[in-house]
C-alpha cells in the first residue's frame, strides 16, 4: 500500500467500527430497562452472528471474482447506515432485531477489509493484521469514549444518529481511496475451480483456527459485547459513564496488545503458548466478574479481558489459511469468518437463557463462559501446531 491509500483506508476502518459500536455499551442495558427479557436480548445479540454465518462465504466467493474490494466495503457501510436508522422509528424488540441483523450484514464485509490488508503480505501477515486490528479496536474505543461522553445528553437515539454519520464519512473516504484493481498488471481473474477450493475445505489449519476464533467470540459476545454491561447496570448500579468505561477499558487494552503484535518482529513465546495463555486469562476474567462488588472493580477487570481476546484475534486471523494459494485465501477467510460467527450467535443466546433460567442468573452465566474459554485453551494445546505442514 502507498501511504496515501494506507492512511485513507485505515481511517475508514476506524470509522466503520466506530459506527458499529458507538451505541453497543448502552444497547443491552437500554433494552433490559424497557422490559425486554434477557432471553430476547440474547436472541437480538445472536442474530448479529446469524447474518454473518449466512453471508461471509458467498461474499468471499463474490469478492474473489470482483476486480476490487471497494464495492463490498461500500455496501457494508451503507448497511451500517440502515442499521443505525431503523431504531430511530421504533424501540420495539423487532426493530432492534432487524437493526442488529443489518449490522451483521455490514460486519460480513469485514472479509474484504482483511483480505485487502493481507494481499501480498507474505511473512508480514501478523504485522499487517496487528495494524488493522488496532484500527478496529481503536474505532471501537473511540466510539465508546464518545458514547460515554454524550449518552446522558443525546440518549440511545442520538448515538444511532452519530453512528450513521460516521458510516457516511467512512464511505466518503473509501470513495477517495485509490484501490488497486486486482486483475491489472498481469494478475489473473479468479475462476471457479472446485478442485482448488476443495483444497480449502480440507485445510486443517483453517478449521482449527476457525474453531478457536468461534470459542473466542462466544466468550466475548457473551460478556463485554453482551451481558457484562447489563450485569453492571442491574447488579452493581453502574451509571451511563461507568457502562461506557466498562466497554472502553476492554477495547483500549485490546488495541494496545494488537499494536504490540503489529510492531513485533520476533516473539519469544510460540503461538500455541500465547493462545493457551490468552484463553486461560479470559476464563479468569469471566470467573472473576460476578465477584465484583462495584462498577469500579468491574472496569479494572476489563484490562484482562481486552488484552486476552486480542491475542487470538490477531494470531488466528493472520494464520487461518496462510499456507493456501492466493486463489484460495479469500474463500478461506470467508469460511473462517463464517465459522467464528457461530460463536457470536450461540454465545449470547445461551448466556441469555442462563440468566433467565430458574436458579440461573449472572454468576452461572459468567462461569459457563469461563468454561468455554478454558475449553479454547485445551483445544489449542491438543490441536494447534506452530508449523502446519507437520503433524
């Protein structure tokens, strides 16, 4: 990437995720406050992953055949605008359900952002993925900082308006970004070659990375992106500012770790050890959360959760399908992101059921997510390999 394109692209990434998350710390507590049950809140949270499961593989195929990633990225930003606009007309559970489904449509286009970033990366894949993930979490951090500052004055509807405006600004930057046409300079257009793509489905590395990322997103979308804020509001009496800080601190820790990975040339610990430690730390974060007696303690605890989830987010994105050919990698990324959407979908739904169940509540929910995260550590130890060409 040249510097001009790189700067415009990275700012657009930041605005994309800013628009997606500016209202998230306040959405579940808001829905709970107007009488929507935890089970329905979980369903609304889960539909965000359902649309991604359905769309990521078709989008990866379409994007592999297109001469540029720009149309897919612009379509995703348009979907963000729609998802932020719909709740302005109704605060019914159905309106929130459709809005979050549309948000899932827009997040499905993340495949083109990451594929664009990894094109021609080679051995710099971890570094490049660290940088784009830092922009991802940076946008989320900024959104939550802004949301925390203005929520008491503008309410949830004001945050939806801010999100739509940010998405429109991101679209303007993408229009100005000079994307390289992928079939220029002798590049060959990718054709449907089922024999080539069957090799994607047989790739062990891809499926292990996908399963681990699904576990990671089950844990994250059940807690910081799900019920941690509801727990803070209902059990700890967290204010709107504290709810914003709960989300913000988690994201700032995640962004810091992503930036570190983006700058590291060498790591002393192998990837398997880093991933195992990250899943264990996230399990500790989950298990400790229900024992917080005030919002301040819960805010401090987010440092562990945010730092832990950044590790699989960078390593697994960078390594899923890395050994595949250029013509296979976009489909591999579609499969990877579709599979990890299972965790986004099932995690919030199951967690909502546990919160609402007789004898359930927030503590059993957090403990169940801790168990899921520790399962990720076990899967990493048993199945993850540093060199995927050897078993």
